[in-house]
């Protein structure tokens, strides 16, 4: 079941992205930024976690989950250390996506040439 | 050009599989499945059994696992997929309910797939009597710790 | 001058832009959305398969399996980008391959590979986040604002 | 000799005595592979960067043009040319080792006819005997400067065009065998407030129309005077729009006489969306394909109108419009040709 809903929810999130790109003529960078901010807002309203419970990777693989986990990290630290935790806890949960991208970016640059 | 052929085919395939999966899902009128643990053990699972017995009437659940030692109990459960949107609330309510009903101080509730798997394994071991008191305590502690990990 | 020119449109411009509206090849939005749905869904499905794999065969919970899953699909993205396939998938599926974290990975990795000719420090290092930078910047800032609001509401308003 | 305001007439009829054209892998599989003297199988040309590869393309085109002519490299006095890359470095580096007087030009994709018009003017007015003119573009080098890294998976809309990988050179001389240049019209910058960098054809169409109209008016000839009117890289969108615009202004050109280089190079099933573009597009189309048609006697008079979009990635980000330009050169079958 989780596989089916991961597929459907992930697909629907991508369709929203396609509409932003085609109908509102946003560039990919604008679209992704909008999504991350949107993910952060959804988590702020407490709506993103239920979506993850429901759709699994369908909600964690799209870039919206980045916003969600940034808020999550900040909130977890804030509970312990108050407002200063908001600043320090930000990357607590998200770091894997960014560090993986950096590491594989450098490895990619070592291994590959652009095909053009 | 291969991509152009592969992608549509796999799309159709997954969609068919997906549709089948939905139609196979049946309404959940049945009691949640659970294993009644032997109380003849070195380690008394009476409490866990009582909890399971109690949760039997809860139509929200499809399966329940529970293991306890002398001071704490870990309960895991599964619910029908369409109810997973409310998973966090159901978990919270269940925890509160059990705490009040059985007057236990430390109740841990989890719905994590991994925790369910591990607890299932532990239940089996208890049934087989392949764990001793100390091992059980240690194992339970480990699983609870696992369920609380954030990153 | 430049500012003035931007503000008013001459009749010629308006007229030509009308012609252009008519002659422009329209984007096949419905078709693009269908492609985006299936490719995006497929990527998420693969993500779910990898997550499940990590839960069953390694010591990861649903919570913690997210990290290795992301790392794994970004690794796959690196291979697809390096072998020159990701841009072709991207042209086919649009947002379907841009919105998942694979798209984020691709934007970082493609920039890194592309700027290798300018050296590893000022090329790869400096340009890596050329495209993905805004995502992190505004993700962090939005999260900051939201977390502040939420903390204040919870702590001082008792919500 | 000046006709009207922007048109030069060349009474001495400078001759294009030879041309050299080179192309990349996608051009090799295209519609007109025989328009190229040299075709490469891959994008890198064994260089370390795409910019260097572009430089090699131009070097090869220069060598081909000189090789095919009856003159020696030392006899060439000037080189006029440019490309799309920042500060036209590929062209400069290609000329680096040569002993030519060099004037770098930038009119984006209209550089080819700009160079040809200036070369003809120099030869016609006795300022030079042999002038080389040429441009080059490389798909990956252009892509990474104007748009995204080449491996970035962004979806291009159907109005986008594909930059041609290639280079072309023409050797213009006072006399010799070959097609002759009879006149040229220098375009003005036309800006219709278009802002979409993925629809260059649509932005450039009004510039092409303006130049064609000015040319016909100042030279006082009807459109039917030319066997073919060849635009540089308007693509599907721009070609349709400019035909419509010409129609509205009362100039009727039949569909089969109004040809676009961007639509001539690639086959329909190649992934080039609305057609080819880039500095090399008009260059290889005109020097390679259409001059051959004149030499073989299939057509007698052509009007080559290369079009260029004069924006930069910076102006696009600053929400600027896309100013465009087009230069026209009329080429006729002439000395020594049947």
C-alpha cells in the first residue's frame, strides 16, 4: 500500500511543479524554491508529518521535505534551547541531502566530463 | 530514445500494480491480529497480554504487538492505510488511554515499521523461550532507543 | 531612459506581441503533467523501495532511513548525470525529475561537473550551488521565520 | 556606394572565392551533412573545454577556406568575425597565431552577415584584397553561458532552439571564381519588448522583417527579385511570425522562397525543438548549403538575412527585453560561374 501511495502522492507533487513551470512560467530554480518554502509552511501548520505517515517516500523524496525537515530541526532545538535553538538546529535533520549532494558533486566532477 | 519507451511501459505497469493493490484492500471489520504470549516464562508477559486483550476491541488497529519488563511496556500497532493521516493522533491517544487504564508509568508506543519488525522478533523469541530475563530487558531497551532516534 | 522604456509599450510592440501570442508553439501542458506524474511518482516509488530495503536489512527506522535513502538516490543521480542521461530524462519529464531530491542533486552535480574546466576551487567549489543555492537559502530562511513564529506561539501564548 | 540610409551597393562585385564549414555530431546526422567540409563525431574535439573546442572549429574552418582557395594564407589581409562567448574569446584565440589584421565583431547570431557585409565593403572600396570572415558557435559552450550547465535536467519549451555546433568562413576577394556580393543592408536594433529567452525566434522576427523591408525599399527591388530569402535562425516560431508581419506590411513572399537556416540543418526527428540557432547556424547554412546552390546554378540570387538576439544572461535576469538585429547581404551568381 505504502508503495502505491508513495507513487501517487509523489506524482501529484510533481504535477503541481509542472503546472508552476508551464502555466506560471517559473524557472526550475523558482519552482524548487517555492516548493521548499511551501514545505516549511506546511510543516509549520503541522500538516507535513501526517503526509509522510501516509505516503512515505512520496512525501520525503520531493524537495518539499527539505523545508519540512529544516523546520523540524529548528523546532527540536528550540524546545531544548529556546529561540537560539531555531538558529542552531536548522541543519540537524536536513544535512544528509546537502552533504550527499556536495560529496557526490565533487566525486562527479572528478569522474565525469559533461557530455554536452 | 530507449528512455522514451521504457518510461511509459513502466508507468503503465506500476499503475496496474497500484490499482490492484487498492482493490485488494478490504474493509477492516476484523479484530487486530496479535500473539498471546506465554506467561509461563521466566519473564511475565501478563501485562502485555492484558493490553492486547484490551486493544482487541479497537477497530482502528489491524495488528498489535507488545512486550513488557517490570517497569515499562512497548506497544506497537498498525492501522489501515487510509487512516495513516491521523497516525500521530491515534498514537498519542492510545498511549494516554493505556497509561490511564493500566496505571503503568512508562508506556512507549511506536508505529515505526522497523520497531514493529524488531518487536515481532522479540515476541517470537519470548515464545521460543530463547531469551533470558536480562537479555529481554536489554533488547527492549535497545528497541525503545531505536524508536526514539530522530536522525 | 531605460526605466521609461520598460514602462510604456508602443502600439507596434503591443501589436507584435499579439501576433507572437498567436504564433507561439504552445507548451503541451496536459501531456507534460502526465509525464511529470509518472516519472515523479516512479522516482518516489524507487525512494520507497530503497527506504524499505534499509528498514528491513539494516538498523534503520522509518525516521532514520530517510537519510541513507536520500544519499542513495543522489548517488544514482550522480551516475545518471555523469553519463549524460539526466538532462534527457529532464527534457522528457519536466518537473517529474526536477521536484524530487534527485533534481536538487542533479543541479548541484551538473554545476560541479560543468565548471571543472575552471579548476576545483573556483570552478567546482564556487559554482556547485549556482542553481541549488536559492533552494537552501530560502528553505533555511523560511524555516527560520516559521520556527520563530511557532516557538513564540507555543512558549508565550501557550498554544 | 550608399543607397538610401542603410544599404551599400557594391559596384565592384566582391567575390566569395572560397568557404570553409565544419560541424559537430548532431549536424552530421542532420539534413545537410554535405554542406560541411569537416564533421566531427563528438563535442569535445579532444580539447579540455568546450570553449577550446569551439576555437578548434573556427581554426579548422579558416584552414579549409584557405585550402580550397587558390591563395596562400599570407595573402589574407584581414579577418572579421566573432562568436557568442564572453568577449568573443574563441575567435580571438583562433586568430591568435595568424598574421591577419583582426577586427572582432559581436552581433550575436547576425555576426555572419555583419562580417560578410563589412568584408565586401572593404574589398569593394579597395581597402583590402583578401578578407576572411567567419563565425563559430558550440552548443555546449553557448548553453552553459546563456542557460544552464549542459547536464542540468531542465525542460525546454517547444519554442526553444538548439545552438548549432560548427563554424564557417568565407574568403572575400576582388576577383576570382565564385558567387558575388552585390549589396548589403545594415540592420538597426529592433526591440518589440519580448522577454522570453526561450523564444528567440519570436523576438528576432521583427528585426528580420525591418531589415528585409529596408533592403527592398532602398534597393528598389520587389521580393520576387530574389530566388530565395534566407533568414538566419528564426526557427519555426520566428519564421511564421515574420511571414505574418511581412504580409501585414504588404510584402508578399511565397512560403517556399522564404527559407530559414535554422530549419534547414536538422531533420525533423532530431531533438532541436523549434530549430537551430547560434552564430554558426546562419554561417554554415549560407556559406555551406546555399552558396553551393548558387555555384551549382540551382538559384541565381539570394538575400541572406542573419538575425541576432543581443541580450545577455544578465539582462534577462534583470528583466530586460531582448533587443534584436538583422543584417542582409545579397549574393548572386557571378564571375566565372555558368
